[in-house]
C-alpha cells in the first residue's frame, strides 16, 4: 500500500539552524462520504443576522446619502451666493453708469456739441410724471416738428 501512494517530501529551509530537517508528507483526504447535517436553529439565526445586517446597511447608506447631499447643497448654496453677490455688484455698477448717463449736464453738453438748441417753453412734456386731472389716460397727439439740417 505504501507503494501505491506517492509520498513527496517537502523540505523547509531554516536560516540559522542546520540540525535535522523537518519533512512533511502531503496526504490526500477523501471527504466524499461526509454528509452535512442541517441545523434549523442555526439556519434561522443566520437569516435573522442577514436581515439585521441588511437593515444596518440600509441605515448607514441612508445616513451617508443624506450627509453627502447636505454637503452638495452647501456647495450649491455657496456658488449661488457668490453668483448673487456678483450680480448685485454688477447691478450697482450699471445703476451708477445709468445715473452718469442720465446726468442733465452731460446731456446738455452733448446736445450743444451736436448743434442742438435748448427747448422753448411748452415743448417739453414729461412722460414719467403723474397723469393730469385725476389719473385719466392721455391720448398721444402728433405735433408739428421742425427739422433743422446742419449743412
């Protein structure tokens, strides 16, 4: 029977000791005739453990999802705040530019450079003031316009 089994010696080297070498023999083990016995209590415990582990996993993932969404919303809020501040600054600059362009002295100077004259009495009608006689609408009318050419 010893001739039928193949015995291969395996030697493990040791660095400092040179005594008797240890020899290990590999021996095949036949487990084909073993039968696994089911334990219903252990099976039930493993199912409960699996369900509990799944619930814990869902709880942790929900917490992590909420946490990362809160961080993402924080970044979005910060970018929108920066954008709002930029738009507010741009609005302020545009209002200043509008105020400087509406300056009556500037308009008068540009009009004189273009050869225009000051309006005569009764030629100016303000459109942005309150409506006369009790808020009734006024119809637009056509007035004669004199054209002055600069040739």
